[in-house]
C-alpha cells in the first residue's frame, strides 16, 4: 500500500523513535523485581508501585516525544539528510506510539502476577484487527502519516481500551491513566520525602 520511498521515510521515523530504547528497557528491568516483590506482600502497595512505574515511563517517554516533535526536522536532516524530510510528520506521530509500546512489558508483569496471561493473546488479536482495518482506511488517504496514526491508535487499544473493557484487567487501564495524570501515585510520606528532596536541591542551588 506504500511505495518504496514512503517505506523508507517510515523506517527512518521508527528508527529515530527507538534511539533511546535502552533507557526504558533498563528502567523496566529494574522496576519488575520491585513489582513482583510488592505483589506478594500488599495489594495496595503493589498497585501504587504499578502507578508509579507507569508514571515514570509515561513522562520520560512524553519528554522524549516532545523533544523529537519539536526538533523532528533537524533530527531527520542531521541523521538522514534532506531527502528524508518527507517523514517529519510521521516521526512526530510514531515517537508517541513507541512510548506507549514500552508500557506493554508492565502490562505483562501485571497479568503474570495475577495469573491472567490468557488476556495477552486476546489483546494482541484485537490490536492486529484494529491495525489492519485502520491501515486499510487511512493509508490510501494519508500515506505514511495514516500508517503512523493507525499504529498509535492500535497501541492505545491494546494498552488501555482493551484492558478497560474487562473487569479482570481494568486495573491496567486505570493505573496507566492515573500514572499519566499523577493521581494517587505517591502517598503522604513519599510526597513529603519528595518535597524535602526538592527543597534541599533548591537551597543548594
């Protein structure tokens, strides 16, 4: 559905979006044991740690996505040259869906802890169907930008919409949303510690 040039632009956009993939991957590797430990001790603590994990991933990815979005033209020009500037708009979209995709590992940690692995395939199938339908509709009209939008919507469906539709997995969707909005992420003791740390940094500055 896309010509070779468009595929090249899209591939370049995807590559730039994943340049910093080692950072969220390292974070998830360090976070997972904490989640597994909390899951076996205290449900409320576990869910708070889950919200904290989603908050960290969301805002780090948001910061990177905003940076890339603002400087997309220059980033592509620097890394690939002016021949690839046609992929600028696609890059600004693609970088957001990669950020969402990093949360899938945390979703799997939740499903494994709760013995709900059967939902993984269900969500993936729903995502595949969504992606095929949206690509069929959007690519003929919008080209690579349509492909990028289709994939972004697909990841929203997989990571948030589908989990919210099932009572057994609704905590995934609500935890992602609360983490993104920084709601119920930290308790009073943690907030006090954060404020003290910030105050010390400000005073030293």
